[in-house]
C-alpha cells in the first residue's frame, strides 16, 4: 500500500478548510490514507517573512472575494468568522492528542473544529470552545481538557510545528506525498495527476 | 461575442511564462480573445508589501522546485535564467507599442521575450536584448528602439501598471474575465469552469 498523504493545515486558514473537504476523496482514489497534521502559520511566517493574507493590501481583498467563491463552487458552508485570523494552538494540540488514541476520532474532531470556525463562527482558538467542540462530537472532553495542560502535549505540538517548518511547510494547506510538496488547495488536481502517474 | 480575457503578467514571472503557454487554448474554447497586458511586480509589491518569491525563505525553495516540475508537466522548455528576477520595463513598453500597431505582433513578441528569458537565458530586461528579440522575430526593431525612448510610451506603460494595481493585480499571472479576478496559473481550470457556467 502506498504511503499516506501528509496534510498540513492551520485551523485559521480558510484554504485549509476547503482542502479538508477535498483531500479524502482524492486520497481514496489512490488508496492512500491521510495524516492530518495541524500546524501554526505564525511560527512559519516568522521564518518565511510572510504575514497573514488578510493584512496584505490587494492580496487580502482578493482572498476575501475568493474564499466565499471557492466555497460556493464546492458547496461548502462558509461565513467569515470574527475574529479572523486567530491563534489555533489549542485545537492543534487536541488533534495530536486524539490522533494517538484514535486517528479517526482526530479527523472527525478536526473537521468539526473547522466547521465550528468557518461555518458557525465559533472562536475555536479559545480552549473552552475547542473543548466544547470535542464534547459536541461525543469525545471525552474532560480527559482532553486535562491533556491540554500537559507539558508533554505542548512540547509534542511545538515539535510537530517545528518539524513541519523544517520540511518546508510555509502555508496552509500544504501536502507531502512521497516527499513531494504541493502547496495550496489549487494544487490538488496536479497532486492527483502526480499520484496517478507516479510523477513526471 | 464575449469580452476578451485580460492576461496580466510580468516578464520576470516564471508562472506568467507557464500561463503564456496555456491561456490561448483555454480562451479559444470560450471564443474569447486575450488581451496581453504586461505589468511590473515591483510597483505592485510596493503597495502589497510582498516581495520576490525567490527572496522568501521556504517559499523560495518551493518555487525553485515547483517551476521546473510544472514546466515538465506541460512540456514547456525551461532553464533558470541568470540574473533572476530582473526589471522588465523595456519589453513591457515594447508590447504596449506593438499592441497599438498590431496585437498579433505584440503577442508573438511577448511569447518570444518569455522564451528568450526562461528557455534561452537571455537578459530581456536589457533594452538592447529586448530589441534583439524583436529583430529575431522580423519586427521593426529600429522603429521600436526609437519608440522605447518616447516619453509618451513611458507614460502609457506607467499608467497601464498603475491601472492594473488599481484593479487589484498584485501577482503574475493574473486574469480578469468579465471583471472576475483569478490569480495564479493554478486557477486556470476554475476560470475555465467559471466561463463555461457563467459563474456560480
């Protein structure tokens, strides 16, 4: 069986949100699993010198037009959350903790977090909200709440973010397939081809 | 007949180079003409706060890997030019001058300029090289050389660049179809769909 696809995303990234709806059917066509790897764009931007899209003149306006258009195209519910963007370390840590217990639960939780933020406008950067999303999904929010205080989980998440940066992950979504990098939801069709042909 | 597609590009943009190979077949499918509109990313970056991709840690490395990969995919000849990036005001002015005489000549020249830079490594930012490319194409390089000194042509090109920025053109390639903006060569499939469906 081929290697899984590594899917890097920040929960504050609307393009990551779109990708979260598209990656699984694509991976399934190639009989590949998906490893959901939340990361944090803040530390990546410190390395790359980039800054949040919404803060950039011209580019920010384009994004504000483009994201709802893209969501309409794919039939994905979307409403601009407020505040935006936000720090997303709490749900990122939660995903890593859940992943070790049960990857399926982690994926279900990650999708629910994205939906809570970009469809329901809930501030998932707030740890209490991140826990509430877990509770809404029937996950063990009490154990998760304790885990979020665990220095080991904090260190693990930090190491995951640093590792992503080391691999060159500078944006969201970002994919690695057999070490081949693909940045952006727009690149999924080419990544699809790359897997079908085994490169070119 | 539907409105033309406006195709904005900087001659120093490798993704613009790729788009120059893809835009015409796409436009033809929709019975649309293409208006080739060279622009300059330098002034746009002054507004957006962006900077050349190659200078950005992580993102620059991705681009250096991605552009040759994309060119292999589409069978487009490519070799990294040196120096890169460059200022491209000379060939941009030449395209605007040629366009007024004969748009077909302008398009032929624009393609030749891109090929000279990204396939043959010629420094087309140098006005003498930009003129030589015109001569190689059998165009009137002497008249063009005189035109490049004309303050009116300089003013016209400057106004075109400023107008592009006003329209929100912050990168290359950038397309406007019936006032709908699409940024990046990756977006051509969605632009294709947009035209086919008349939006969504």
